[in-house]
């Protein structure tokens, strides 16, 4: 039986892939000589890749840490006696029965993993290019994360920046161009009045709320340098289902947050039970049929957001294969030409 494949022998593409998928970036500083807290995630990944490719003690330390992190997967894969058994275990990971990060490492270093099987797994997890190889134009988008209002300082966006953010929201996909949403800005002179409404809502919901709870409720109205309310306003349109209008509103909210990030601000959307309070909704000017989706807190981040574990693309991306047994039932008459050219859908 051949010896397990060493980390440095994976080849450049597989090496980059396994480090991105199976080694959390927060593990890297302790493993990499010369790493420091100021390095970006992308810089840490590049250093890990070069260290692993060079072999020696650095590669051995990384491989040892991977073995510790994914010991359960290594144990689960160890009994596989041939490539077929190994591939069957890999398929269980793709179905969500095993953590994919560990399964990927366990397969790549298994003695029965031949070149073909390693590249089958590589294809399964590499449908997207590594984040650190993304175009510069996507860098800010890939780095966006939510930042708590407690970590936001002045300045927040002014009227000109808010207008740009709303323009970005208006460019989101929107079937029928209904823009079924609107934004409420709560300016500084009105924040104390909003805090009083938040306190009253908390008292309605919890008559026994402590003084500390009431202070926290008020703080939600005052602590962020800039506060917006995001309201979903569905329109009565026969040809645009409500679910598509909610999707359009969500896309607009995403664009608004991404625009804030591009402009250099941190932000977060907070909802909670107050968004379902009818009295508060009326006091904020919502009309029947409108929904308070949440409050958008914006400001300047006091410090970079801490690292976060993002889902892997393969967790939410699958390639569809038709069920051959059901295929005859799928074959039906083509859509009428008028329907096909009707322009239905998000644009």
C-alpha cells in the first residue's frame, strides 16, 4: 500500500484548495513563521501555501494540525480498502452526512486516493475560484460582514452617501420595477423620540422588564451614528407574485449594505420582536400591508471585524442531474411563444 500523500506533494492547485477548505484562516498565524496579526486573510493563505509547498518543518506543522483538526474524518475514512469505498465515503460527505472540510482532507491523504479520485473531489469543492484569487473589483464585496452598533463610531453616512446607497438599492433585481420597499431615515434630533418608542414597545412586550432592559431598548435607537428603517411595501400586482416582491426587497437591502461597505462604512440589519409591533409600525408611519423588515445601523467601524467562518460555496451549490426514471414525465409541450417572450422575472 503506498504511503499517504504528503501535503507538499498535492500540487499547486490541490494544495491551495485544501488549505482554503480544510484549514481555518484563524489557525494559520500560530503555524506560520513570520505571520502577524496585521496580515489579511489572503496574505495568510498565500504564506500558508508557500510554506506547505516548500516542505520541511513548516509543511509538517501544517499537516500535523490538519490531522488534529480532522481526526474524526481521518478515522472514518481509514477503513476504506479501495478507491470505490473511498469514493462512497466522499459521496456521504457531499450529502451532508460528514463535515466536508474534514472529508476533503481525509480523502486527499488516504493511501487509496488515486489521481482520478483526488481530482473528482477537487472538482466538487472547486466550482468557485479561491477567494484570494478573485478579481480586485470583488474584493470589498467578499470581505463584507455585519458589524455590531456597539462597534460603530462617527462619522456615519450623510445625506449624499445615503442617496448613493439608495441608488444602489434601486439597481437591484426587481420584477416589474415596483421597488416594493422604502427607507426611513432617523436623524439625530429625532433619536430620543425613537428611543421613547422603543422603550414603550419593550414595556408592552415585557411589563416586568428591568431598568437595564429598558436602557438597552433605548440604546438600540441612539447608539449607531446613522439609523435607517427598511420597510417592505408589496404592491397589488397580478403578474408579480408577493414572493418575488420580497425577493426584490431583500436584494435591494443587500445592495444598500454592500454600497455602505464600498463607501467605507460598517453596518448591520437588526430586526427582533419590535419589528412585529403594530403600534410601533403605526407610529413610524407604516401603512396597512407594509412590513418593518429591520433597522439598519451604519457608522465607521472602530476596528476591523473579527474573522468569521463563512459557508463553503459547495454547501449551497450543486449541479443538477436529471432523474432518468422521471425524465419522460418531464418532457411536456413547449411553452407558448407569447409566454416565453413575456419578460417575466426579475430584471
